[in-house]
C-alpha cells in the first residue's frame, strides 16, 4: 500500500472560500481511498470541495462532496486491477471489481457529470478522458481550467514556471 501511495503524482483539493477558489495539497494517507478523500474534503471550508488525484501517469480519480453527497469519477476501470484507490472507487460506486480479462477495455466509471454545474458537462468530460494523447495530469489541468481554478492547479502541480 505504501508503494502505491508513493506512486501518486499529486492529490489536490479545490474549494471556494468567500467566493474565491483555493487549492491545497491532500496529505497521505488521505488520498488512499474514496472514503478517506471524501472525509478530508468535508473538513474544508465552504459548501463543497473537489479532490483531484493523478496516479502513476496512468489514471485519475475526482471526488466531489457537497453536504452529505459524494460523487466519484474514475478515469479508467482497468486501473482497479492494480491500484487500491481505483478499486475503492469501484467499490464506492457499487460496481464489480475489474477482472483484468481485457486490458484494452479502458473506460471511465462513475459520474461523468459530477462537475457539470461548474461548467464541465458529461460529454466534454467523456471526450477529455478519451483523448489518448493526454496524461491524467494534463486532463485534470484542462478540467481545472474549465471550472475556474486552472492557474492555481497548474501552479500547485508545477506546470507553470516561477
């Protein structure tokens, strides 16, 4: 499990405080599972927060909490064959474990529309996830830009130079 936590490229939380987006790192082990991520997000100010976790340049998970509601999006179900975080996403969603029978069966799982009210509708999210030329961090940067905290995101993950 520790090896898997070390393979997390980044884990960020985004939330609004007094109408302004804020971005902060999520510390280990809070990004180990969907449940721990949602718990960490509920501790942040405001009415809701979004976690974005990219793992091993392989897949991402977005978790969004609003009040008692938690929504989850896993970018690639095949990641559940190897990664505990991805398995926890499938478990949370009530989906069967990925059986690993077809590694070419790459598909997202969860709620493609979890950020629709913030400007990222499900069809746009689906197109982004389907883009084989983008790494998960690049996809999440695009999502962050669309919903309003792209510059903060890019600064936090080191996409911008000082």
